[in-house]
C-alpha cells in the first residue's frame, strides 16, 4: 500500500509538505501542490478519508440543495450546466457532493439539519424560489454557503446580469426595426424573473417605447407549456406585437410552437428571442436567438467562492454578477417601417 511517506520520497518534499498539498493548505505554492498531486496520482496514492477528516477537521463534502418552485431542478439545462461545472471544480480540490433528497420534506427534518447531520463543510444552493424558508434557514446558519441565481444581501451569491441581458434583448429587437415588443415574463416571485422584467421595462422606457398592459404577460415558471400558453394570448390580441422577448429559452420554444400552430411563421410573422442559450436552442427550427448565460463560469466562480469560505473557516458575504452575451441565430428579422 502506497503511503504519504512514499509520495514524499518520490516527489522530493517532506511528508509535512505533501500532507499540506494533498489537503489543499494555502501555505503551499500552487506549483509545489501540482507537482505533488501529479506524483501521488502516478503512484496511485489514495488518502484514507477517515484519517483525512481527523487531521483536517473537515468532512470533504459539500451539500447541494435545489430550491425550485416548479420542481424541475437538475432537469433544467441551466441548472444542470451550473452544477456540472461546480462539481468538476470542487472534485479537483478533493470534495464530494451530497444532494439533499426531496423526500426530506416529508420527514420531520430540514435541509439544514440534514446537512449538519452529514457534517458537510459548506452548502451550495441552486435557487430560483426567493421565498423558500429552508433557504433562509441555511443563510442564517453559521455554515459556509453560496447561493446561485438569487440576489440576497445575507450571504455569498452569484447570478447572471439579468437586467443587462433583458435590456440587450430589447435593444437588439429595436435595432431590427421593432417597436411593438412584448415580454413573456418569468414569475416575478423569482429573482431572475423580477430582474428580467425590470430590464425589459427599463429598456423600453429608455427607447421611448410604450408597454401596453397586455404586452407584459406572466409566463410562470419558465416552462415550454407556460411559454406556449402566454404566446397564444399574445397572438389573440388585435394589435399583436411584432417581436417577443421570452425570459427563458423553454418559454421561447413554447412560443414558437404556438406561432406554428396558428399557421404563422417565426421570424417572418413574428420575431422571438429567448434567455439562457440552452443546447436545444441551436437545434430547433428556426434556431433561437437568445441571451447566453455562462453556466461554466457561474459554477466555477460559485465553487471558488464557497471553497474560500471553507478554507478560511469563515462565512463571508460576497456578491458576483456574471456578464451575459447576445447569441444571434435565425428567430429574429429586420422589419420595414410599413410592417411596424
């Protein structure tokens, strides 16, 4: 069996330095750490998890909670992409993930109690439900925590620039000649939904464009079905919009389906732009123009944010906003003055 002393001898460092490198101590340089990790991997060294926990006072586990009002969770491509990036980063640093089961809701135990019982070193919450009491309980605890997709002053949070993204969508449609721009909004009870509504309204005001009451329509919890239903309502209007900004790609896909069922065409009869840039967006017909969220960067930055708290053994309050990007495909077109 390969021991830490064998790794130290081959790597040319003391057993103390090797131990610190394997346990990710900050007083070992990155170059030294990588050299030791490479030698350990080549020798097939596997540290004893129990011994690691005793020596470092850490469990080397991170709790993961999805707070989704529509109970989609990891099924949604955005959240799936974020947690995959997060997982890859923390696993490289030696951590494992523990996912909270939804069955906990049917037992007399909270998510926080579950994670405390499992002795996790920190918690990441993937959240679109801003009213979730269990999320608030964890934020108020002493455990290191990072919350993704929520704006909260009480903990470390990371989210896309939803306001700027919505403004980008509206300005792009305006640049194509559109002035009748409707918004299929995400639920305003979610932070993302509320921020995207604000971005839409701000951009329309800046461009001196009116927002008829019926042009701002609730698309619910970002699903294809709800997007389709919202689009059907817009298509029934006497003065219907020439362009629609949907607060999520799933809703935009539902909207496109509604247009097709009406015997109309995207973008010939109506332009549609989404938000997310999920993989499906580039494969549907027409390919969806959208606002891209950088799921890889969000997951990686969230991991760094949480591990920094765990390493320093201190809960921190920090906020980071990740830029978004306009991805132009085929679902929007330029219109002439007489078409407005």
